[in-house]
């Protein structure tokens, strides 16, 4: 007989999984076991987040639990999908001629940390790297397995490309696999006081194969400018950057080259770590020093091979995409978006002992021949490998450009919102940007929440909201700059306030703003809940925290997928760091 759950009625369904027969599975000890397991879970989370306030502990546990809830079994055999099931009607013939046919050896049969088990129950490569770093705080072994899963032979294509996501396997995602592997290694080493060099070595071998694909597949112009529709920033630009324009012009992305520079620098850092255990990795440092230097020149210095432009616009003091036309003319797409902040992410510094152990890191010697061929100081000589506080800096963004970018970054009329860094400058709210190229004309405006355009299906918006993952990468970059410059580099925070602080302090201010998305404010409200009276004021709902895909750039209200705990769970890392450096 079919029964219905009536209003205010409560049903309890007991479930128990066991590999052996239990005579009385739901007897008197059932509730005791459930309650004990809940206490053990809370005790474990509390043990790795010592010192948090009651509210921050709730946020930490909610983020960790939601992240683990997004572990789902995912099964897909491309070969079987292409050819169909035995004794069943054959699939459409055109299926064998689509882009997925190239991925015929992909065989997924794994538990994966998906973006959202409700709305996005499948793997997304870029997302998975953030999931892996977040879960490293609570389960390093799972983090290591997830980080390298899509780089195993069952997933990679014959050319060593890793799959993006199930609906477009061949899309190139921002290459942050090396960053994720390095951060997981560092997080575990900090907690356990020893590093898993076996994991890092295995990861490096797989990442080197992938690096070869990047280096050979996405430099269409041949002048070291990387492009090709790097996704993850979706509709960030005035035009869809995945495709050439109608007149054949191409968009050369400032973030494309910057992502590649970040990859080469992350691989250099991994090589440096591994070289302390295995001298074989010392030699490979040379390759990444040279590759990073070349990419830094590409982004900042007009090329010797005739390219008379760079992504940096000296007039505005910002990095922009460039439209390159078939007649070799060019122009900037002057939109201040998070894509122009990506060059900040390629930064690292090394101490004296490391540089002495690995001579390739000493750029005065590595590039000595190149310097000797010039009659005056070169940009490379003045900006890569510079020493300060006994550290040598490798960065795409020199000090003078960093200062100018920070003016925009910490400006509340531009990028700085009450809850983090916006993906597009707020200046375009009152003054939208319109650009015409040939027969195409598009307008880009600031939109703090849902997408106003159909690009990428209209269900993802990088034209104003705050996105947790990109904020996390920016915060890490500011901390690396802060570690190098210390109090010798001060920024106005917010711009125009007269309040000058270090970059390290600025990074903590950003972390606090992001954490405040979920914290109770002075009115006992959690900003991510938005204007929902029921959720905001009902004590049965208020503290049930959801981790949205992204957040309104003005008021912090959650937008997009309501349960995309995956990368938004990065906030648990921010909360623990805030507690460490700015205790309650």
C-alpha cells in the first residue's frame, strides 16, 4: 500500500551496510553506533581545525562534509559508448566521427570528487584540482589520488592531453595540475612534518608528459603566445574567446600565456623539491627556468621576431587581451577582468641555499651569454632572479607593474567587493564596454550575479560575481609577493583610503572577506543566504550552510549551483589560515 508523507510528519529510514549477516541490524545498538560515528567525525574535524571559533568550526565542518558528500562513483567507457552494447541497436554512425572518438581509450570506473553531486555529477578537470587541494586538509591520501586520476592511462589521450569534462573532453582547461600536486605535497608536509616524495615524483613524470602537449599544441602563432579558448573563465570577455572572429582575427589571451608561465614555474618548484632527494631532477630545472623567462618576455617585452605589441598596456597599467588581425595589425580589448590578473599567479622565490645548490636558478649565470650580447641592461636582467631579503624572485609581474595592478585590485569601484575580488571591474556597471570588429559588435557590462548573455549556455557568469577558486589563487600569489617584499612593498587597502598595509596583510583581509560570506554578521545573518527571509531568520535553516558556485559581487548572495561545495570548500583552508595568523 502506497503511503505519503504528510505535512509536519516525520519518517526515519534506517540503513546499514555490512559485508556479513547481522542477526539484528536495527536493534538497540543501532542509534548508539550512529551517534558514536557522528561524534567521531566531529572530533576528527575539530582535531585538524584547532582554535576556531564556534561559528568558524561550523563552517569548516560543513565545507569538509559537503566536499566528501561530492565523492561519487563515475563510470563511462568511451569505446562502449561509440560502438554500443552487444545485441542492441547500433548507436548513430556520426558518433564515431565526433571529437569523443579520439578519446576511445578513456575508461572511467572510479570514485571522483565531482563539482556537485546534485547539479554537476561528473568530473571537471579544473574543478577537480581545487577539490584535491581542499580535501588535502582532511584526507591527504584521497587528495593525491584525485589529483592524478585524470592523468592515468585510463583517461589521457594518446597525445598526453587530459580530459576536460564529459561534454567536451578536448577543451583545454587552465593547466593547474602541477600547482595542485605541489600544494598537496606542501600541505601534507606541513601537517606531518615530512613530505611524500614518492607521490611528488610520480606526479612529476605524468605532468611532464602533459607539459609536452601544452608546449606543442596551443601556441598557434609561433611566437610563444598561448591561446585556444582556455575555459574556466567562460564569458569573461566581450567576444567568445574559443573561436576566431568573423573576419579571421584571433584573440590572443593574456591569461593564456600567464597560465602557461604558471605551469612552467610550478614544475620548476617541483623539480627543486625533488632535486633535494634525487639529483636527476637538478638538470631539468634548466628547462623550466628558460621556458618561464621566455614566457615572461612574451607577456612584457615586444618580440625580436617582429611582434611589436605585448599584453601589458602601459597607458592603463593593466594586462589585456589583444585582437590580432590577418594583416598583422592589432588592438587591445581594454576590459579590466580577472583574466588580466592571472599574470600575478606566476610567482615564486628561492632562498640563498637553494640557489647555491641549483646553479640554474642563478639567472646572472644562466643568462650570462644572453646578457653579454646586449650593450645595455635587458628587461630579463632587470626583472627575473632579482634579490631581496636573501631571496631570488621569479615573477611575470615586475614591481612597478604590480603596484599599478594593485591600485585596481584593491579599489572598491573596480575589483574589491565586500566579499572578495570580483571577476570583472565594477566600473562597467555605469560605463559598459562596447567593441566593434568588422561586422561584429558586442557590449560587456558588469553583472554581479546571474549571466546576462547566452555565451556558454548562459549558466555561468564571470562578468562580476566573486568566484572562490580564482580568489584563492590570487591570495596565494599576494602571499608569495608578500613573503619576498615584506614591509618594503605597501599597498593602499582599500585604494583611496589612506590605509597602507603589506601584501601579506592584504591577503588576510581578502581571506576574511571571503570567510564572511558564511559567517554570522552583526545582524546574525549569513550573507550567502541573500534576501531569503525563511532561510536567514529560521534557526532551523540559518545554520545549514550551502556552498554556492559563485557569489553576488555586491552583496555576497550565493549564485549558480547551490551545492557546488567542491571548489567553494577552499574557504576551509582560508579559515584555518586566518585563525593561525589573526587569532580571535
